[in-house]
C-alpha cells in the first residue's frame, strides 16, 4: 500500500525543522571566509589576523559544499515523496517552482553586478574593470566564466557560481529521477559519483575541482543518496535514529577537523585530492541525517529560533552579503575607522553582517516572498 497516498486536494506536509539552522551556519562560514578585508600591511601581517583569516576561516568556502549536499538531500527527498504520491514527477511544475525561487534574486544580482556596480565605482572615483561575460551569467553557466576569467570585478557576481551549478543540477536531476524507478535510483547515483571522481582524477586542478560542475555535482548526489536511503531502507533510518552520543560527537569532531585542517589532510596527496569533495560530502551528509533523525542529539538547531529564522532567508544572505560588506568597508574607510585590527576583525564584520541581514530581510519580505506565494501554487508538498 502506498504510504503517501493522500487526498489530492491536500498537500503532503514535509518539513525538516533543523535544516534552516544548518543553512545559516553554512552562510556564516562563507561570510567569514569573505570578510576581514584590509589594505593595511601591519594588519595583514598580524599573527591574530593570519590566524583568523587563514587558520580559522580559511576553509569557510566549505559552507558551499554544505549547501550543495543540503540541496541534493532536500530536493531528492521531496521528489521521491512526489513520485510516491502521484506515481510520477511533474517536471514542468518542478522547474516552475525552481524558477520562481531562484531566478528573481539571481537576476537582480546579475543586474546589480553588471549595471549598478560599475556606476557606483564611477561615483566613488574608481574605474570599472569587469572581466565577467554577461552571456555566461544569463544562461547559468557563470561557474565556467569564473574558471576561465577568474573572479569578476563586481564581488556580488563572484558568489553566483554556486547558484549556477545548482540550477544546472535542477535542470537535469528531476529528469533522471523521472526516468528511473525509485528502487533503481542507486544506478544514476553511482554513475554520477563515479563520473565526478573520474573527472577530478583526470583534471587535477584546483579551479576545476572547486568550480566545475562535474566536480561539484558529486556533493549534491551524495545528498540525494542520503535522501533515497532514509526513504527506502527503514532499517538504516532506525540505525541513524539510534546513533549513540559517541558516534554523534565523532561526526562533528571529524567535520571540524576537516574544516580547520582541510589543506593539510587532502591537498598534499593526489589520491586524497581526487576523493576530497566526496569524502567531505559524506561527512556533511552524516550531520544532516543526525540533525533530522537522531534521537540522542546533543542539540537540535530548531531550538535556536533566531538562527532558524535567519536560515529561512539564507538565499538572500548568501547572494547579497557582499553588498553589506562593501557598504561597511566604504563607510569605515571614509570615517578612518579601519586602522586597527579590532576594527577590521570585530567592528566591520559585525556591522556588515547586520546590514546584510537587514538587506536580506527586506529582499525576502518585499521582493522574494511574492514569487514564493506563486511558487506554492505549483507545489504538491507544504513545509507546514
């Protein structure tokens, strides 16, 4: 009997209450990875500055890896539920939902980066020097532009590479799940993960490993694999639910060890470089599964209400945080309030974070939310 068979006029409720908190911590890692800008040699050479920027948050870009695994898990889980409810995935409605969620803010950032940002630079007496290719951005291929041309002049464009990879994933993935029966999902999952490893093995290059779709797609597939396993193998789900305290502690210690010592662990050996993303993705997946299902958790992020609420606007926080950073460093430079280490490390980062939260909240409430209301009309599943 189909356990998901429901009234066709009533939406299935699926909500992982702890994922919003995880999303916020993913953003915070990326935010601090991009923070602490200074041109002062005495600050740049400070031991404290080097410790914070290199040792503590030098691997903050792993927040993007976390986002990828989260996306793969959640999207695949929801598509499995939809396929069980309706017997098949409605591709058209899926793509409409993704368009309404992703495109409005993405294209705002593209317009800001290519049109508004150069004018702001001119206003402040600087010369625009944009190397990014506009066509790559409007076709969601901008991760390849980043590989080819490096970071764009407009920093707001620089973070959009991961959104492009997710959109590429959203274009292809539902077709894969549409074609294969649920019991056979292990076939495409295995093929994608193996293909990702083969690509990395034959392209031992940091830029390709970090930004190429065929490298990053493994992260999302690992998340998808986790969603399939907990959906189809109740015995494994029960094991996750009964994780012991020592197992849970080991998972988090392993992740934080990787977060601090990623370079030392993986990058010195070719074999380890090949398996680096996949290995980290499985550790991240264990954290996601622990937060969602484990009964013996030390903490559940849903208990931290403020963090969870901020996690609900993470897309805006991620896309717009460079606006908050640029506003802050422009003001502190004008006010000569960026001459000391504590001003760069503490004051600027906290002020920029506050501005980013305000901008993102305004964006979510007045710009993104109207599109989300329309998006919900194309959903079979509600989160509450």
